[in-house]
C-alpha cells in the first residue's frame, strides 16, 4: 500500500458513516472502517485518535473558521455582524457531500448517549472559540458569550434545515436567516 | 450492615469528592468510594449507575425544578420572567454543603475531558427541559430556546460566583443578577 493515501481522511469518514448506519456505531471497529476504506489501521490512527472522533473531525476546523471570520470583520462591525461574517466563512467551507452525510450523521449521534455528550462538548468549544475572538475585539462579557451562543444556535439550526432532503437553499443563507430570527427574538425579550 | 442507610446518597457524594480530590478521578474506584462512605458497592449501585454520575446527580432534579418553576409562573409572565422564577426555584434547593463542594467539583471536572463532555450534556438537558416548559406555555421558537439558553447561562455563571470563597450573596440573588445582565446584553445587540 502506498505511503501517500489520497483523500484518506474523507475515505475513512465515508466508510465510518456507512458502517455505523449499516451495523450500528457500537458494533463497528476501527479495523472494519480502515478495511472498508481500503486503508490500514495505521493510516486510520494517523488521521483520528479513535472511531468516535471521526464524527467530530470538523470541530477544530470550524472553531478556527469561526474565530478567523470574527477577527476578519471590520472594526466597525457590531458583535452580531462579526458573528454573521463568521457563519458565512464557516458554512461556505461545507461540501455537498457533507450535506448528504448529514441525516445519517444525525441518526448515529441521536442513537448514542456518549456521542450526544461529545456533540454537546463540540458546541461548547465552538462557542468558546467565538467568545474568545469577540473578546479580542473588545466585546465585553456577557455580550460576547451571548453573541457566540446565538451564533452556535444559528449554525446548528441552519445545519438541520440544510440537510433536509427537500432543502433547496444554501447553508450560508439558512445560517444568516436563523441568526436574524434569534436576534429578533432577543430584541423581543422585553 | 443495615438495609436502610441514612443519607446514603449524600455520604457517597462526600466520599467521592474527597477521593477524587485526594487521588484523582481516574484512580478512584467505586469500591473505594463505598468503603470511604461506610457503605457497600451494592448500596452504591442502588443510588448511582457509576462513579461519573455521582458528579451529575443533580441533573434530573434541576431539570424538574426548572420545568416546574416555569410551569408555576402566572399566565401573564413573559418568557424571561418565567425563567427567572425557575431560577428562584432551582437555586433555592441548593445547600451550603453544595456550595462548599463547588470549587472541588469544578476542579475535578476541569481536569478530565470526559467529565467536561458530561457537563456540556447536562447543560443541554437543562436547556431542553426549560425549552419544553416554555413551549407548553405557548412560547414560540426560537424565543423559547433563547430564553432557556439565557437561563442556563445565568445558572452556570451564578454558580461560579456563588462558590467563590469570598462570596457573600445568595445563589438566588446572583442568578437573578446574571439573568438581568444577559437580558440587558440581549437588548443591546441592536
């Protein structure tokens, strides 16, 4: 087997989601995932620390995209405008294949408490990355935390809508719309 | 050993937090916790499914108190007023011993990724309990989700302040104050 494996990470993700869907998450081993992907276990562990992390591979990338998007917003941007720009950056990085994976990914996570805990922690880390980036712009607490929470909620709600088979709209467009709705709800709190 | 063990659950929590602090979470076994509490492993497993759940024993109780507090709010109460009443109910149930445990509990969780994931999931469950209770009052989405998120944030931030050794104020008072600050930040989003 060649030392350089083209698209090894994506092949492992595809194989894992297929196997988790076919035979369940708990019944699937790293060896089976590697074999289905046509790769070795050694290659698997060069990309992921274990089978669980395949499902949360995006955490670091999304955290960085959120933070970079906020940092790149003009100085004049209000906190929620900076969050909207971060959502633009992060959602634009998603591929149509990630959209196709969506419903199966959600089904695997929904069936397993450990994965739900991991998903909750991913949301906490995304919110922390945005909160830090907003603090660096001089946004005080608790406004930075609140704006970051709205961003994470908008991201999650837009993802759920985007991966629906009947969905016709872009992830970016849906995330902008969800953020606007959350903002309107925040202003209506009274 | 008597079949009826007075305060068994609290004795197990005390023993667990002492042992986790003394020798670390990973090095502590259920048998050690039971022994320190003067109880058997069988008694332990009557109260908790495992050592990890000792640290999150409050999740079900707090979820119920939050939901009950929201349900008990008068029909005229706005969503965030209902959340404030839920915080009153939930925070009033905390004892001074829980306050004393606070810093050690936080240190144990901060040192362990698995416990941080579990804590994130607890926050998700508390928010879901409040969101459901708000929906039952007719609060639409995403206002129900937003109000619940503010409640969970206020609860967590107030807890952190309450357990500081120098703190002089009640948990309830701090939670009310944090909720007010988050509300003000929401209205200032513009």
